[in-house]
C-alpha cells in the first residue's frame, strides 16, 4: 500500500520540530510557576512574557492585548459572552453572527439568548459570502457584539472583513472575528485591520493542541468567564501554561516567515486538485468557488454519492480528509455551512473537504486525483451511494 497522505490540515496540523525543541526545557529544568517569586518562577515569568510579546508581534499587537487561551473554542466564547455580559446593562443586548460560523461561535450566541439577550443571524449568499443587505439590517444601536469568521473552516471562503468591521463599529458594536483558519493564510494585522477581538488556535499552525490566543484591543469591554487569580490581567485566571505559550510563539513566527511561499504552494495544489478532479468528474461541485478563498481548503461534492462511504474508502487507501469540520465528525446530518449556502441535502451529504498544509506534496496530490475519481466511477457503475470497503481496495 502506498504511503498514507494527509488532507485534513484544517482539522489539525503536526507540531513543528522547532516548536517541540523550544518547548522541551519547560517540561524539565525550567518547570517553574510564573507566579512564584523565586528564581524558577522568575525564569518562567520571563519566558511567558517573552512568548506573549512574540505572539503579539505576530498579530501586529501590543503584548497586553494578547490573552492566552486553551483553544479557539475558549477564545470565541470569551469574546462573545465577555462582551455581551459587559454591555447588556447599557441596553446592548444583541449578538450578530452568520449561520456558517464554527459551532463554538453559534453555541456562544445561543447562550446569549439563554441569558436574556437576542441573536441575529445574517444570511449568506450561495457563494458563502455574507449578504450585505441582511448584514446592514442586523446592525443597530442594540448590538453588543458582532462575530464573523474571517476564513470559513469548511469551504475556505474569505469574508470582506474590513467592510464588515467598519459597519459594525459605526453603530458602536464590538467586532470579533474567528481567525483560526485565517492566520498565515491571509494578512492578519491588528494595526492594519481594526477588529476588536480575534481568535487563533495553536494546533492549526504547528503548535500543540491546548493553546490558543485571543487578541483584545485596548479598551474593549470584556468580562472574564472564569474567576480566581490575577493572571493575564484578570481576564483568564489560572496558572499559566508556559511551555505551550512558548510553542505558540514559535509556531506563529514560523508560519508568518513561510506565509508567502507556503500560500503560493498551497494555492497551486488547490488549483491542480480542482482542475483535475473536475476534468475527471465533470458534474462535481466546488463549494465557494465564486468567492475569494483561502488557498488551503477545497470542498467538493460528487452528486449521488455518500461522503461517509467515500471517507471510509479513501481512508482504507491511505488518504485522510474530512466530510466537514472536525468538530462535527461522526455526525450524519448535512453540514450546516453548506445548508446555509443553499446546497441541497443530497449534495451536502456528498461533500468532502480536502485541506492542504505542511504534509502535502506533489505525490500526495497525484495520489488523490488518481484515487478519488476511480472510487467515484466504481460507485456510480454499481449504482450505490458511495463505495463499500471491499471496493476501496479495487485496483491496488
């Protein structure tokens, strides 16, 4: 069997060797608690402060604007609920978002409703881009927070973020963007783009799972979700995770240093994958193809087939991909993102997401564009929705 190939970088990425090396001392001799006043504590405090400064620089921010988190989900919840709970007493009780957000954002907005607030869901066009009229109608003086994902994690569509920010802030709302898939794929800089809050996640850019960051622009009203010590200026109490903060700093710097070359490489892969798959499966549908997209994500439906069956067949042939966002794996329901874009249930249930990254090379792409059309042809020839496990090995 050929070497396995990984097309699921939007779900998670391998930890870079440089990151592992930078983290290692903090699992050993430099183990101190940053809150301690002795030399081990002081050493840990210096390392943690330096990591915060480096992450801030990577975001075009000041060090005190960076709050370390455990993941993107935590950052999204802190941003949305932290702002809402601060501003609701002033009459700003609404949270605005779209139906194509990550479940963390949608769940946080639903929590706003449970706490007595209001959710306003903005429509999107079939391309995946926000409907401008719907957005304008949702923004008024009662809005506390607007949360719009910069790069969609399922289809890769890039939203016109600056325009959305300007409209929200003109009405006095706080603007949050989930930048988990955007960092190092588009230009993310707090000094150049005036978002108030931005979420990133370490394991999407070569750091370990369990570390992320929330950018908080100075002056942004934000009530902490947890209570305890004074760590992170009281925004997120608890003993700091020095090793993982260092890892995030190194991963962010590496991702930015490689950004231009890597984005060009991934764009070439995406274009080749889509071109050659469409040549062999002419009725395949590339979701979001009419919009600006990040270079690393392709979401494709093969009408009449089952994404779950294709996933199993591809996996048996050593090809890893996804049927949607990783946080929905195992779900038999159609993607909420594709459904919101107006994709039929049948086509949504036939969708596969291929996301490229550090493990992708020419041979991996060649393997994909050889195997997927073959599986589709065999499934259609047998008149079944997808491929059985036995069919997956045909032609090996």
